[in-house]
C-alpha cells in the first residue's frame, strides 16, 4: 500500500513539472520582462558609496606627570598624598560612542551643515546638496525652537521673482526677487540664491524643512560608530550616501563638533576648579603670613637667631617624628578642605577635584564613585530632556553617594587624628627627655612646624593651579583625527547581484504563481458546475 502511494506521489510530481515545462514560453516571457526593472534599477538607482573616518580618543594626562616642576619639598608631599599627577580614570569608549551619537551633538552637526532642510527637483528622488540653486536658512531662534516640519514648492522665474506654495495649507507667498525673508507661524526663514547655480532660471524645487532634532534621529540611523579594535582607543565612523561631499562633510563636522563639545566641558570644569584653587591659595597665604609674623615676633621677644644649629644634637632625635607629623597634619588640612568643599551647597553637583581625594587614589573609592556618578548625571542631562525620569534617578543616586562621601570623610578624620595623636605622644616622650632644652625652643619648633605645613600646602596648591592652567591652554583635542572622512573606491550600490537575484526570482515565481492560480480557478469552476448540476 505504501509503495502504491509513493508511486502516485512521484507521478503527480512529474505531472506538475511536465505541466510547467510545457509552458516554457511563459517562463521565457517572464525572464525577458524581468530585464526591464533590473536594468532600470541599475541605471536609475544612484551610485552609492561608503565613507569612512577614524578618530583616536586621547586620555587627559597631566602635562607635568614626568616631573614635579622643581618645587622641592612639595613634590615629596604630593607623592605621599597620591597627588603626583597621572590620569585619574581610563577611557570608556562606550561613553564616547554615546556622546558621538547623542541627539544634541548630531543636532549641532545638522544645523551647521543645513541638513535639516532638503531640496529636490520635481520628479526626482535625489536630494541636492552643494548644487542646490537656493538655500532656505532658519534664523537662530527658529532653528532651535522649530517643533514641526513643513514642505513647500518654490518656483523661481526668469526675471528673478519667486512664488512659494505650502503643501499642507496651500498658502502662497510671492517675492519680487531673492534673497527674501519668509515669515510663517513656525518661524522666520531666509531664502537666498547660491553663488554658483548649476540650474538655470526658471527652476522649481521641492523644499522640506524639519526640526534639527528629527534630522539628528535620522543621522543616528545612518552613521555607524564602532571600536576599531578591542585593544585600541580608536573609533571608526562610517556612513553611506550617493552624495559623496555631503557624507564627507557629515563625518568631518561630527568629529569637529565632538572636539568642541569635549573642550567646552573640560574648560568649564577647569574654570570651576581654578576658582576653588584661587580661593584656597589666598586663604593659605593669609595663614602663612600670619604664622611668619608670629615667628618673627617670637624670635624678637626671646632674642633668638637660628637655634637649629645650637640644638642639632637634640633635634635629630625628633626629626623623624616631626616629618611624620607634618605629613599627617598636611593630610588633615586637605581633608578639611575636602570636607568644606563637599558640605558647601554651591558644590552640590560639582566634581570633587582629584587633588582633594586624599586616600581615594584607587578606583572604586567613595570620592571616585561620586565623581563618576556626577559625570554620568551630566552626560544624561546633556543628552536628554529636563523632564526625563532618568534625571531624577541620577540625582537620587548622587545624593546617596554624597552621604557616603561625607561618612568617608568623617572616618578619615578619625583615622588621621588617631595616628596624629600617637605620633605626638611619642614625640612628647622624647621631648620630655630633653630636660636641658629651653621651653622657648620647643615653642619655636611648634611654630616652625606650622609654617612648614602651610608652605607645603601652599606649594601643592600653586603647582596644581599651574598644571591646570597649562592643561587648559595647550589646546589638545580629545579626539585625534587619524583619518579624515574619505570615500571608498568601490561603490556599494546599485549591486548587479541584487538585479540578478530579482531576475531569477521574478522568472520563477511569476509564471509558477500564474499557472498555479489558473489551475486553482479552473478547479473551482469545475467544482462549482458539478455541484450545480447535482
């Protein structure tokens, strides 16, 4: 029984194949007809190219990381405090890709190139770029406040006059000559002729004006940004376009806007940090002047010259402890600065300067986590709207981390105080043994130690301010352009393979579909007639 069924299926399949072969003329006709759309595709589809660019993301390093600018004891203090320069955090390429593909950055790029206004000739699907005979330029207010797009047709006559008709509303505007200003409910626009017009008057153009944010969304789909390799801080940018100059300008302008944006962020942070350092320098300088006047008055009242040479034997015994106490008190002073900075309401969402992150040199500390959260919050605010619920979440996260920083500072104070008390206790034991040392010598050493602490802190602040000024003025772009945008030699469209696949599919499917449908209709008709006779 199974053998008979198999034979029947084989006979049925052969019958179908023979039936199709008997209609070979239909397949030949379909093959000939498929040539027409395939040729039209190859001829009419604009030749499309791939445009590439490469950019290396450079790390922000201190200019003086190889040396300490010859500041003597300050260099040693900075090393002991972990402030001797170097990068605080490495580069996260995902963050840089997010910035490059952000709506705000692409919006600036679109506005700069005028991509939010497109021009097409009638019965053409190709958007003009450099060869457009006129340009529609929104004013600065309209450029950023335009909420909805609109489309119109403009016709420029031989005498230079122009007539404009809105597509949606049908409103018309007439201009005696160009340039002219178009005022609509959406905003104000300048219509100007280009200097070199390849299209002679009269001519007609279809113009579409879109909000820059919409154009930025389209560019996010067009531009591809990928890591060049896992072991390199290099990004590869690419896009495809039939207008080569437009695509080249797009990638080059995007990289320029990225460098401008990162430079503006860096300058803003440096300006805030410079203001903080200036205020600290002035405060420390006043304290230093005060202690120097106190030492001068003390020497005069006790008729002292330079007691250090007279008591060299005794001071050697306490030298080690004095250095350690100076180091610990300087760290305590920096902790107080950090505490003042964090508790100041003005600095609620300000990044804590790396120079104040005592004991936080390792990645993952409270201050480092707090700074990273602030950076993420700032990027989120700049790349999204103000009413974004993620902004509130970021603020709550920052507030919680700030509480952790305050607690960390409190713990550091207690820890440093315990160590300092222990050092002073051991110093006191040795000083008590110096029974023949006059009281005023011990008092003088205490004043001298306070002076050295303030001098060390003062030099640290001066060095950090100088490094900040140098890093702000050297003008190094964060994104080093390795390859400016260039056009690949071989076009990616139209593709002959696609045309060939279409011809094969069309040649097979259309005749088969026609014959199958014809057979089904015939069967239905016969079945209908049989049922009617019965």
